[in-house]
C-alpha cells in the first residue's frame, strides 16, 4: 500500500522569539514558509483576537502561503499565563506592541524573509494593536528608522480611535493600510464608523488608508464555526450590551482574496 504524497503549500515550524519588553516574554508562534518559492520572501504577522489563537489566522495563512508569503502566528497569551476570553487577556492592548515588534525582529533576521517586506494583519484585539502600529507615536518607539510595509486591521472596534484616551490615531507612518470592518459589527454599531474616522484625518493620512466594509458581516465573520452572542461592556460604542459573532463564508473568502491582493500590491519588489 502506498501513501499519497502530501502537497502542502508551506512547511510548518513551531518557534519562539523574545518580545521587546524590558523583561521579555518568550512568545511561541507557528511559522509557515512557502514550499514553492526560492530566495527571500515577504512575510505577514497574523495577530489573534482576545479569545486567543484560532482557526481564523490559519485560514489567512493558507491563502497568503499559497501566494508566496511567509506567515507567523504568535500566541500572545500563553507566555503571560492567559487563555483569552473570559479566562483573561492583557489589561491593555498597548502591552502587546512589544510582542508585535519582537515578531517583526524575528522575521527580519530569518534567512528566508526579506526584512524590507514585512506586514501585519490583526483581528479584533490584534486589529487594535495593528492600528496602533500605524501611528508614529507607537511605531517610532520600537522602529524609529522603519515601519511595517503594509498593515491590515480587521474589525478593530474602530469607534475607540480618537474617542478613547490612549487610542489616538493620526500622524501615520508612510505605509498603506487596509481597514476591514463588518457592516453588522455591534462593537462599532455603525457601518460608516471607519469612513467617519478616516474622513476626520489629515489629507496625508487619509491617502494611506483604504476601507473595506464587508456586507452582512458581524464581528468575527471570518472565524469558522463561530455563532455566539456575548454581553460585552465595549459593545455598541462603549455603551455595552449584546454582540453577535457569526461566521460568514462568503465574506471570509472575500477577505482572504483582499488580503492577498493588498499585501501583494504593497510588497511588490518594485516598491522596495
């Protein structure tokens, strides 16, 4: 009996890297390297949400690996002894910025990664981290002479930016940003919230951002199997209340295509 040959688009590696805290956390992560590409490749960091690592990040990784991107999926909770969701998460999103830049430093030093072409996509809690990394205020603390090549926050509760102290959004790094939200996201409770946020920015910052509002999409629309209702004090623009999370296969497939197209265009060799 012969075993069918496996045809994987990427090899899987389980690695650790230090965060950039004064006393570093040792962060575990899944690294995927495309099998069909030779030489240095662009890379994308995939930041999970408050519930912790999930199948969602793997779906984006599959699509990006097939398109020739290295992907890194860090577990930001385990090193802190947290399990996510009701089991605990960091008190502040800002605490995870040193994790993100530690992930970038790891990739920049990897022999199969092009250090000039590293991007980040983040989801929910991770999307907020990605948004903060787009500002010079936070990026320049960790990377004063550079920035992520492209940034894709996905349903980052856009209402908090320039509304809640500590979440100022403006004076952005010179990096393209694709802001993805769901039209039915009850954290934002307004399908126009991302457009309103961007419209209030300076012209130079507005030019760096593209908005994609996913129709018929709730918070967590790209999480296979999710269909839950939660009561969250951050829902409904901080008023609290019920939030529905529901998987939408069509929106998910569109988000995968958008991610591949966005990062491919932003990291093209002729833009290096």
